[in-house]
């Protein structure tokens, strides 16, 4: 049995675990990134937690999936909007500290690699994954190949326009899919609805804080404000997916990330507005998909 470590660096936390050669996730750890995190602080956290895992397992390699633009050949995170990395030599620092081979790639790619190996994209030649978190990430499989593009940036599925002259996006465009479909976008929409409807069930649910689950909980309790909010969220989400289906004709679109934890409740919002024969599934691996995919970097699954 071979053991590798998979690391998933997101906008709010880093998750990592041992993954065996049967794709089983073992001894999962997590630590926050947050607004105060520094690039070196995140790297030190990865090293420290990897060392903890290496005390119990003979680790042969470490794979890292990171949000943002990643140069997998140079081993650097070039830039990441929600993280403090700027041309950060992550692979060099982690491999020097741990003494094992280290690989890195964008977290959209690692999530898709995990789904191809052990999830809803297994056996597919054409597939997309959309990660619904702080932002929208993604990756593309066409004719059995991961599509990377000229500058290794293909798969930025959050940055096409779904609403002309819409909300300003940090990428420079207005009306990007990410600004409406991400957990951040849904939270902002919920905050606005609470502000405009202070006596609603949604406002009551929001008293202890708002996250991507809040409007779903309020809808479950019969809140018409939350129902209307989520109906519009599902409509615009489906509009984005329909555009991607026309362009790529995937066998399956896998949804992962925080909001996808709503499962059928999310799909029920989207499916009425999808094209006929669209095949959209919520990943069964959830947050483990990115960890499994990261652990498989450097193997044939990542080619």
C-alpha cells in the first residue's frame, strides 16, 4: 500500500490528509487561512501538519492543490485573489522541509482529478467540475485530456459574464458568473435580502451569522424571502451551466465546494432551468475530492 499526502489550499482554510492507493482518505487535518494569514504562515502550517501525518505513515510524496494561478512546472503559486501568495515557491519550500517529492497544481484541476479517479467523473472522457466556494473554480476534461490553455489558466469557469453591466468582479469584468454563483455571491445576496426584510424568517436565521447554508435553512422553514432569493440564484446558476454545456458538451458537470453540500436542495433549484439531457451531479467526494486529486499529482491520473 502506498501513502501520499494531499493538500487543498482554499480561501478560508487548508485541508490535508493521507490518501492510500485505494483512494481512501485517512486522518484528515485542517487549519484556517483567514484574512490575517501570510504566505509563509500558510506554508509553515502545511509543513507542520504534514510532519504530523508523516509520523504515522510512510509518505512517498505530497501533492498540493491551491486556489489561484499556479505554475505547476515551476512549483509556484503566481497569484491567488483570496490568498497572500505572489510568485511563491511553494514546492521548493515544502519539499526542502519534508524531504519527499512535492507537486502542485490549481485546485480546480486537483478536484477534477479526484473525481476522475474515484468520483462522479470516473470513466468519462468529457467532463467539467465547478467548485462553489469563496470563488468559483473549475477544470475541463476533453477527450480524456485535462485542458490547461496557453498560460495554464484554462478552466476559470467563474469568469464569464452572466449579467451585462452587473456586479464588479476583481478580475476586472462586470457580471461574472462567480459574483452570483459562488458562496460569497450567495452570502452577499442573503445580506441584501436580510437588510430589505428585517422581519423575515431569513433575518431571524441570520442573527448568528450568514453563510451559504443560511438561505436554505430559512427556505426549509417556509420563508418566502429565502425562497425567492434561491429561485433567482438557481436561475442564474443554470444560465451559466447552460452556456458551458453549449461550449463543451460534457458527459457530466460535477459540482463541489461548500454550497454543493446542499445536495438535492441545490439541484432542485438548478434543474428546472437546464437544457434537456444536461447531466449535472453533486460530487460524492465533497471536500475529499481535492485532497485525493492533489495526492495523485505526479501520477498517471494527472497527465
